[in-house]
């Protein structure tokens, strides 16, 4: 099976390339072609669609995105092209060629009110530019028709790139006490688990044209950023005192959703994919960093 991946150096794209060689995907091995900006510039949606025609894959996974949440508040036009127009162009070309398309989205499409887990069918209400740009991509994909799946996920971390786990480890080198937000609740999600889920979905969609749609995938159990930080320090053997603070005490240009809990039951029902334990994901990331 030939898989075309948009993205090459991001957290999930890195894991997709690593796992393609070792994960059993049914009857054959996966041949992954990962395109970085030099080969597929997401600021040029037409070029992304052309790359699909050039490589003629069996399935396409879009793991590339504009992820600078705060910068997007002043750069919404660019974020909207990368997160909205480019995935739409990919999806339309895939639909025209009858190629399944898997796209990674975010909990930021929701307003984050209440405390109930968000269902894939719940009405979105993004609080900022990043969420709006990702929602635009979701809608463009659905409007393209064809066979598609959107995987909304949250609080992604790994040994690669920039993420909360690596930030906490870096700060722990020079700090013995930190104030961390405790009123935002969600599921930290290991990037390797997201990659595995995308590969499982890709194989299932190639085999069954009826599979796809909107799905949620986040780590379990739900926690706060404070709880996440405390677990990181405990597992890394770092002696750092963590004090919980409310969101308003840590202002950022972009407003964050307070409730990022996600109902992942539809993904389990259709693809047999369970929520990953993010605590085990911390251990894997720490092992990778130590190596």
C-alpha cells in the first residue's frame, strides 16, 4: 500500500514514517512518501493537489498544519490557507481519483464550555483564529465528497518537535517550582498513537469504501495541564513543585478551550481503536529522548 503523507518533520509525520516499516497493515507493508515544504508547500493548495497526481498513492494522510496557535491571531490569512484551503484542495483531488483521505484536526474547533466530552456531531464554535482555520479545513474536506476521515485530537506530545512535555523537561533543568494551568481539562495524546490510528484507519478505508467520517481521538485519562506536568516530572524523576493556577492568570493571545474532553466511542466502534494511555506515552517519549 502506497501512502502519501503531507508533512515530514512534524510530530505525527515523523511517527508515520517510523511506524510504516514495522506496523502490520493487513496483507502488505506500507510504502510511505512523506512530503515536506520543499516538495509540497501548503501555502500553494494547487501544488498539494498536483503532488497527489504525481505520486498516485493508494491513500493520503495530511499530517501537516499551521500549529502556532497564538501567532495565528495575527496571521489568520496564512493559517486559513494552510489549514483550510490546502486540505480542501487535497480532498477534492482525492475525491476525483477515488483515493481515501485522512486528515488530522483539533479540539480547538470547539468552544470548550461545559464539562461533557465533545462528540463528533456536536456543533463547533472555535474561540480563535487557529480553531477557525482548522474548522474551515474540516468543512472543505466534507464538501469535497469522496471517502474522507477527519481525526480530531488534542494536546499532542512526543520526543520530537515542540510540545508541552519537552517544554516541561526543559524548564525543570533550571526551575524547582512552576505554576501550571489547572482549569483546562483534556486528554494528552502521544503522537505515536495518533500515527498508529491514522495507519489503521488508512488500511480500513482502502479495504472498505464505507468507512470514514468525523472522529475523535485523545489520550486517557482526562487531566489538567497541571496533572499532565506532575506526571511528566514524576516519570522523569524531576523534583519540581507544581502549583495550579486558573487560565486567566496565564494570559495568551489566543483563548484556549477549558473543556477539551473528547468522546472517542465512534472511532472505537468503526475502526476498533482504543484511547491510548498517555502515561505510557510519556514513558516512551522519555525513553526516546534518552536514546
